[in-house]
C-alpha cells in the first residue's frame, strides 16, 4: 500500500493537495452520480411523487446516520495524527476502537431509524401523496445501514493513511451495480420505489465486502478481529467523537428543518428542491473534497508538530477552493434549467428547481471557505468548537434566514436565505480560525510539543 500513500509532512503542499484531493473529488463525483442515477430512474419511471419521496427520505437517512458520520470524521483526525507521528501501535489500537464503537452505533441507529421512520416523515409535513412511498424507501434503506457505514469508514481509514486512490474502486463498484439494479428492480421486476431501495443496499453491501477484503489483503490496513478497546482509547474516541457526531446531527437536523419549509409549499416544490439538491451536490463537491483532504494533510503535520505546513495547507486550500468552486458555479448556473429537467418533466417543478439553483450557485465559494478552515481546526481535534460553529451556522443563521426569507419572498426566499447564511457562516469560521485557540488541543501524546505563536495566520 506504500506506493499509494502520501506523506504530507514533506514536499510541495499544493502539488500533493491536488494529487491527493483529485481521487477524493472523483470519489465524490461517483457518490453524487450514484444519487443522480437513482433520481433519474425514480423520477422518470415512477414520477415526481416518488422523486420527492427519495428526497425527503434521503434527508432523514442522513440525519439518523449523521452521528456515525461525525465520529467517522473524528477517526480521520485521530488516525492521520498517528500516521504523522509514525505510531503504528497507537494506530492499530485506535482503528479497532473505532470499528467496535462505530459498528455498534450503526446497528442501534439502524433499528431506531426503521421504527420511527413514519413518525419522522409525518413531523416533516411530507405531502400525502408522497408519504407511503417515502416510508417504504426509508425503511428498506435502514436495513442496509451497516453497508453504507462500512464502505465509507474503510475509505476514511485509507485517506487518513494518505491513500485517496483505492476508495475510488469501492464507490465505482457501487455506482455500476446501482445503475444496473435500479431499472431491473424498479421496472423489470416491477418493485416500484422499493426496488430503488433494494438496489441501493445490494450495491452498497457488495462494495463494503469488496472494500473490506481489499483493504486487508492488498492495502495492508491493520484491521483485526474486533475486540473491546482499551479504556483510554474508548474515552479518547468518545471525547472527540461525541461533539463531532453532535456537530453532524446539528447539520443534518438543520437540513431537516429546512426541508419542513420546502414541504410547506407542496409536492411540486418538494420535487423541484429534490432535483435541485442533486445539482447542489455538484457545486459542493470541491468544498467536500478539500475539507476531507485538508483534514488528513493538516492532521499528519500536526502529528509531526510541523505547524508551518499546517498554515501553508490552509492557504493553499483557500486558493484552490476559490478557483475551482467559482468555475463550477458558473457552469451549473448557466446549465441549471437543462440539468433540472433531466430529473423531472413537470414545468412548475423545473421552474422552482432552476430558480433555486441559480440563486445559490455563486454563494457556494463561501461554503468552501467554511470547509477549508473547519477542516484545519478539526484536524487539531477542535471537535467541540466546530460543533458550536455548526450550531451557529445552521440554527442561528441558515434555518431562521431561510424561514424568514420564504415568509417575505415566498418559495423564492428559500434560496435567498440559504445564500445569505453561507456568507455569514464563512465570516464566523474565518474569525475563529484567526483568533481561536484550536492549536492548543492535544489529541495524541507527544513529548516536547511546541506550537508557534503565529500558527493561525493565513
């Protein structure tokens, strides 16, 4: 596996950032195409009500899974710091602890999600014509929650070790299988929206099994038979993982709250928002990619006490996200109507989706600033601080602004409120990066740890 791993403690930061983040970007493209393909089949074969059902259900799935995803982010921080410190023993122990804790939590949340699915969808105000479809789709997805967790966790481990190329294989396999199984299950076997859900869990399950075997036999990841972790390891993971998990719950809960604003405008707007979200995800890809890459890169350098390279990682990330996200936003802005029309045919649905995408497109570079700077401070172990930043971003800014703007401007206000919140969130993230004390946090034990006074200046 050494040939696929990057050591971020030496060499050109910008060059390695581009080389390391490119496979992550490809992986994220594949992840997005996975959802796009699913939406294309559902929207065209089953109609806008079914597409709306997948959009609402997808939000709930992310909300229930978000706690696990947050701890997964903590894993990236801990494992990358052990990698940078060249502590193989600590790496193996931490890896086992994450497997046990995350595996247990995924099973528990899967069961809880299955049981409360209908109640949550009712609370969200899911349109009557969409509700039965959404319940079916959501519950089947919760059956395969462990598969979704599994192959994403394996990808996280590999990235923490400096390998961003191998995870592309897992996701590509899932995308190809889903593209084949979707029309087969939905139309040929006449399973309807349940077929789309079954296609998802079969594809993800296969990708998980392949990823696990590959990482053990060929990638050299130090997985072992799961056993109870040492008390100090478990405590460390929970100390970092709980606020990181709560941070993701805050994010997904905020998304869920915004969806209640969307559903109040009826099925056409809900379906249009569902299609627009697929395009949103394309614009967000550079930010998501760099956030993950920077977490690994800065984490290794923090583990090696190389704080000058931590500062340079932040600077390079901000430059890169500005160039890439502005280019992508321009492309999506001018092709919005065509791209939305790929998912749905109803004119009112297309009109809302197009309006929303064009409203928020050029605000996403500000989201990129958030991801870059939060990626750096998160790599130092500032999970509670990022949690507070996300509370402010989603519950003090994004949801209230979206709600108020929609009250003033109607459905057009959804995009206006969203865009305004992204700008304000970026300002707050920059202030904390510059003046916060995130560089004083110690995740792994290191002797003679020295932190330069100018660490946080970009």
